[in-house]
């Protein structure tokens, strides 16, 4: 399989758990979360209550970037009217994940 990268199921399971913790923390329990073959790193469909992450990014990218992408999409979910501007980028900093630098996360 030339050009295909291996799916990292262990990593996807941990990332999904991280995403679910953040969705629950910010009262977005009705949102679903999925991996898709998309061109961007992530997408949020607030009115469909859906967050998608690029599966290849999750499998092969940095954990830090993946967590940042989840936070980015949560800001879209919480404030769908916000465009990518100064206030939007400030809001990402307010999204906190307990034990973000936990060794469980670094080992994936």
C-alpha cells in the first residue's frame, strides 16, 4: 500500500476519550465525534452537533496539534457565530483540559 499510512487505533481511542472529556466539560454532550478523511485538520458542524477530525492527522501528527484542533472545534461549537479573529483565538486559550501533559497522552 503505497502512500497509505497505518491507522493507529490505540491513539484514536485515547484522542476520542480526550475529546469526549472536553465535550462533556463544556456541556456539549449531545455532540458526536468522528474521524473522517477530510482536507482540513478538523471541522465543526454546530447545528448538526458534530465534530470531525482528520484521521491521518490524529494517527501521524503531534498530540499537541491534535488537542489544539479539538479545542479549536469546541470553540466553533460553543460560539458558532465567531469568525477566526482575535476574540476567537483568545477563546481557544480558555478551553482547558485537565492533565493535558499527562504521560498517558504523551505515550501515544
